[in-house]
C-alpha cells in the first residue's frame, strides 16, 4: 500500500484498508471449517463502513450486530437477512420490533428480562421470534479486563442453570423458537484453551437441551480471535476450527463464528501527518494531526500500535525517545509513549498499523474534530469509502435548532 500517495490524494488523518487482505482472512477462517456447516457472521462493530460489510458479504459473510443501527447497516450493505444476528445486552423495544419485522436469522438473548420483552413484542406483532441464548460459561479468557466478557462478574449472558430454565420456557412458548446457543468470552484472545473449554461446556449444555427436545440448529461461538499488534502468537484458525468441531462432535449443528478484529484489523492503517515537534525539558513530543477521537485504543486500553515513519529507516542511529501525541486536550491523547523515532520534520507521514478494527468505528467528534476519511484498496485500485466529515456535517443537527439571537 502506497501510504504517501494515498495521503496526498485523500488527505490526513485517513483510515486505509486493504480489502484483498480482508477477503484472505475471511477465506482462512471459512476454509478452516470446510466440510462442516458454518457461517462466518462478521462482527460489524469492528469496522462498520458499509463498503467493508458489503465486501465481506460478497465473500459469503453474514453479520453479527449489536444495535438495530448495525442491523440496518448490514441490510443496506447487502447481507441476506437470514445471515444476520442481533446481539447485545440492552436492546430497546423498537430495536427488538425492528429485528422481528426484518425477519433476521435470530436474536441473541442476554437475560431473562430480555427474553420476556422479546416474547411480549413477538406476541404483539403476531410473530415467532427465533432466538439463541448467550451462555456465560464463567471462564477466564486471559485478555484485557475491558474486553473480557465470559467471567461471572461480566455483564454478558446468563449462567448455565438459568440458560437451561430459559430454554425450557422458550420451548413451551408460542412466540419464541430457540434455535441457537451462544457464547463469547472476550476479544483479542491469543490462547485457544479457554475458548475450547467454553465450547465444551456449552456443547454439553447443548446436548442436554437437545435431549430435552429443544431443536437447536446453531452453535454460535462468538468472536474474539486475536491478532498480532506487537509480538503475540495468534491462534491458528485450523486448530480453532478443529477444536470447536470436536466439541460438538455427533451434533447436527451449524457453527457460527462472529469474528471482527480477525477479519479487518491487520489490513487497516491509520495515516497521520506530523504537525510539530516540541520539547519540554528532556521530553520529546511529536504532535500529529490524528488524535484519540480518531483511534482511541491507546487511550482506552493502553493498546500498542506499531508506528512507522513512512519513508525513513526504522533503526536509525539518530533515533531518540518521544511520545507521539494528538491535538486533543487530554493527556491520554497519545498513540505511543517513549517510542524511538528518527529526526522528524513537519509533514512527515506516520502509518499506525493494525488499525482496521475498532479504529474508525470507535471514533468520535470530541473536541469538535471532523471524523477522518476512509479508503479501500482492492486489486491495486484505491477508492474513497467514507468522505471526511465537513463542518456542515458536524453542525447540521444543531444549527437548525439554534435560537435566533436577539
Ligand atoms: C458477542 C460478540 N461477538 C463478536 C465480537 C467480536 O469480537 P472480535 O472483534 O474480538 O472478534 C464481540 C466483541 O466484543 C462480541 O461482543
């Protein structure tokens, strides 16, 4: 990817994605399940650009959505409704009704109270809600606490005895049809063992439920497959698939995976130009035009992202330590701390790696900054997939409400 040419053409800050690598990651996981029934339902939250979703849908992907807004995105992007799942612990009535009216594959239920709402809304609408229940298997996924979800203290899913009770209730309800079972223990997982432990625990519950006459069709193992930000050893997709398939051996279930990061993170780059270099005593700061409002992961999780100075050798003898920071008025606004960088001049371009997932989709307008543009490169051809916001875009929903000054 020619970072310099792309930055010249589209300006910075800029998110650039290699769509061919998105397809390659999709194929890697899909092929790992070859010979078995599987659906790769892309976790839209990782990178929700319509073109990203549409590109993955064209490869055969479905969509795992966590708001009705994401369901709408998936539909607009061309994901068939029978490949769309709606997850999340806090669905509003209008979102539940929206999902039922769109007739998506199923709704993932996260609590007893939510099951009651889905059942009531389905009855009101005269529909039968296809559901899956998210089981919290109480397993430590050994990842960052903010992205671990399968522990008892996490807010997600229901414990195994509750799940069993809810399935029995659902079986006897005319308004819900329990067709799936689901777990997701966390994100950026680099250890396969806890995933497989969870798969075996949930598969055991699936066997019990099937024996009780509940006709499950889907075994939804969530997302969470980790990627390489620095020096992690990632999970081998073939080992992952083999382990999951062995957990459900003998059961006639379609495996659903909900990868987000795995599909899109390594093929995404955040491009930002240097505005200034400044010193404060011994401390060196490189101030760039991108900020935490564009890519919040370092500020939020102290996440590591490799920073490359485009066109300059990485092991320069004149390197000194610096913090790479953005213009936002927060001390947490940094991309790297104590990073050795060569001498820098205004206008130098930095490529921040592994930024395709939870980059743009977590961005905001904090400090009244316009959100960045996004571009895709496919078969060597680049194209804009989201325009840089304009100031008019920023103010439109407020200016019309502004009282005329006296
Ligand atoms: C239920 C569910 N599925 C899938 C994902 C996607 O996770 P990842 O991007 O780590 O694959 C998440 C992320 O938090 C999630 O909560």
